C-alpha cells in the first residue's frame, strides 16, 4: 500500500531563516506531488505541483520554492522566511491526477 | 477560476442526529473529493466522487455534476465525527492534474 511521509510535524523558525520541508511517498512510482498551505485554520491553497522529476509548477507567487530531486521526494524551501509564511503545510500525492492523499502536515510558525 | 462554496459554515449536532453538508461549484469538474480534517490537522479521505452516489458505513455522498453540487450525508453522528469537512474539486479542462480547489469547509461539532 502507498504511504506518504512528511516532516517535521512542527517547526518554529525566526524571520529571515531558511526553510526546508520534506515529503516522501512509498509504494508507488511516478506520482503527481503537491504542496498545499492552510492558513488561519480553514481552506487549503495549492502552492506547487509536480508531474515528474524536475518538473515544478507554481500556482501562486510567493516567497517559497519547490523541488523534486527524486521520483518520490518533494521538497518545499525558502531562503528567507517571512511572518506571512506561517501556516499549516500539507504534502499530497495522486495517481495520474485522480484521488489525492495527504500527509500529516507541518505546522510552521515564523517568529 | 472555479468557485467552491460549502454550507453551512458551522453545524452543531447532538450525538445520534443526522446531517447534510452541501458543496456547490461554479464550473464543470472532473474530480471531486470530500475530506474530514481531524483536530490534529490530518486530512482523511472520505469519498472520491466526481459523479454518482457512494456509501461507506454511516457516511454517504452524492454528486450531481450536471447541476454542479455534491452532498455529504452523515447519519447517527458520533462525537468522533467532529472536525472540519472539506469539499475539493478540479475544474474539467480536458485533462487531469489533480490540482484541487478547496471550499472553506463546514465545521461540525457533535455534542454527547
């Protein structure tokens, strides 16, 4: 069966520090991968998606970037965090763009 | 872009009651999912239902794609049903990337 791992679960970072969140999927190959953000407890917004290694599409302009160095690994990064980057970040995967499955999320607080 | 509206925004039930949650969307979709977000933030898949009707235990869902809405039914509610229920869709543009647009959710509180 397929599983998705996301870490860390919580993170507190100072303004201006770098960020790296990692997501890996097991039990499938060539998945579609996604990063979503949930701010203020409601509503998820798609940040990035990837249909293959090195293929990244951004949905919204922002202070973040994403990379997919391996087939089942998706990384969310920032060079310098802003207060507005605080939120709950969720990684997800799907097979060919159909049913999506989410990781447990990372709660990021920028102080 | 496509708009997704969920109603009601908040719902308080007594344990054992039934409820219906609604999701309206403004364009044709090729993907519709219902999720339950538990108090720890995890999104639990309930249904993948771009059209038709499905049932899973006390939960069932119906999507009428031609009329652009979906309904989630919860019967005999339990306190563990509490949380936020999200509807998410992908607009049908002839392809499928799985890029979901989420509604704002329905926050359900089930009282013992």
